[in-house]
C-alpha cells in the first residue's frame, strides 16, 4: 500500500479542492488568481510524475499500474489541462462560474489519470465516473440553449454506457472470479465464451464513449460546438487519450480468452471515415474540430488493435499538442466562428494563421509534425497485427482529411470580403498557440522519451 506513489494524483486532487474553497470564499475580483494557481498545481503534479518514473509494476494488490505508460498519461493529461486553462483564461475572466470551471477540469483530469492507471475493473469504473461526470457540468456551464442540449445528450449517453460498463464488469467478475486484471487474465480463458463476449463488449463500449469513437460518438460534435472554447478543447483531448490507454490495457487482458481485434478494428475504420466525411461540410469551426476528433479516435484505435502502447502514446502526445494548438488559435480569435469567417486572418494575424496551418496539417499527419510520427507508429502496429485492410482505410482517410483542413486554411489566406477593423487577439491564448506550435514542430526530439 504505497500511498506515496499516488502523489501526482493527490496533488491534482488537493489543487481542485483548494480551487473550490477559493471560489467559495474569495471575492470575485480575486478569483482570477485561481487559474494560475491551478496551472502551477498541474505543473507540480507533472514534475512529481517525472521524479517518480520507474519500471512497470503494480501497487494496491495489483489494482493500480505504474510504469512508463502511466507516467506518460500523467504528463499528457495534466499538461493538456494546463494548456486548456491558459487558452481559456480570457474566456473565463470575470465569469460567475470561474472557479467551478477550473475545478471541474482538474477533477476530470484526475479521473483520466485514474482511468489510464487502472489495473482492476472497479478502478476503471471509478475513473470513468470521475472523468465523465465533470464533463456534463463543463459542457452545460455556459447555460445557453445549445449547451444545455449538448449537456443532456452527453449525460444520457454517458449514463447508458456507464450502465453497460457496470454490467460488463459484473459479468466478467463472475466469469473470471475477480475484477483485477491478473485474476481475469487467468480466469477468463476457462470461462464461457458468451459470458466473456458480453462482459468485454460492455466495458469496451463505455471506454469508446469516453474516447469519442463510434458507436459512442454522437455527443462529441454537439459538445464541441455548444460548450465553451476551453471545455471543447478539454473534452477532445484529456479524457480521450486516457480512455484509449484504458481500452488497450483491457484488450491485452481479455485477448487470450476473446479476440477483440476485429471489433476494435471495425470501430476504428468507421470512426475514421465518419469523422472525416462529416467534417467535410461543417461551417462552424468547433463542430468541424468535433468531427475531426471522432476521426482521430479512429486513428488512435489502430494502436489498440495492435496492442502497442508505445505507438498509442506517441500518437496521443502528438495529437494532444496539435489539437490544443488549433483550439488555442480559435480561442485567440473568438469572433471567427465559421470557416468563411476566417477570411482575411492571414493578413491580419499572420503568426496565428501560421499556427493554425501547422496545427491543421499536423492533425492530418503531414511531416515533420508530431502526428506524422504517431501515424507511422500506429500504421506499423496495425500492420504487424495482421490488419492490413485497416491500414489501407486509414491511409484513405488521411488523404481525405486534407480536404477540410485545406478548406479552412484557404479561407484564412483569402482576403477579407470587405474592409473591417482588425480584431485584437487574446494575448494569453495566442501565446499558448505559438508555444504549442513549437511543440508540434519539435516533437521528434521528445519521442525517445516515450520509449
């Protein structure tokens, strides 16, 4: 019972509670200090995670996994949340729900790290609830009609898939005589195949919901469009990467008893194609990014099909940086909400337009950006797993995704339809976008750290 190994999570939890208490007792004019405090807390958690990095092992009677994979997700989740807090600083400033927004993001980040480190289905359930329940509040906290609709839709789907997760956990616990992964790995091969299949599909569907992949993707584009910009950036990155790591761990456990590769491969193929094709015709840039993240979930699932944790981490880290860079650009110019509304941005804001160009091309997988390295890794993993047809589908989806990316970029580079006074970019969001762009371009140097 090595409680000290949970220090990164304890730091995030303590920070979230401090933000909640600060929001309750600090006067409104001083609540702007909570955002920087939260960023500092998340940075501290990341530093502690680096200091505690070590070989793969388990603690708490085999229910919590430690090692390079957990360390990587600890870093991606907390640094991703910190980036979201920075790009949303102007949007949050003066809001009557400023402290609640920050606290909900931190609690969901905590749930994401729990979900990714879980080595027991009951811990998976805990992480799922802690990661997803704050999302409902984040989506609807703006209290607009669209936000309320998106929050209800997300809640209903989350509750449905949560029930499937609980049911699947109960079935697998009965079939495998335990809930920890060591017991399941030894018990499931001798269990009835039908029971294993029913339980495994229930758990997998819940994790696909958290990842925003087909068939549990319906909430993503609505939430990305209706929620605040910071909430949209958060929900498309932090819970997604953690859920995919949890799904990979689960697939590795049930693989001897049930081959889930074909099921995950079909979900990956449909996610890629649907996400790309649906993004073609979107005018609202955040809805476009919502559909894009459904497609990105499909690409990330290639690593799950190949059960290659390193490939998943390389892609997830690169995707997180690129997606947050694009959202930071959107947050820096909040008045440009449609693709057509970006006309003239190249002349008025050349650096931000450059960041947008790099971010969108990175999401496509253009070299030498971060996602290109990730795509090479996940393509290799899927091919090595004997899923060559899936690699072909992924290659076609990659080429097709150029269409909506270039459509947005071309609009930004065209002159404005009429002379208008240039808007002022939000400085913190703009600076965040430029820093993330540098990370996207320099990601190749960081890949060996994920080995």
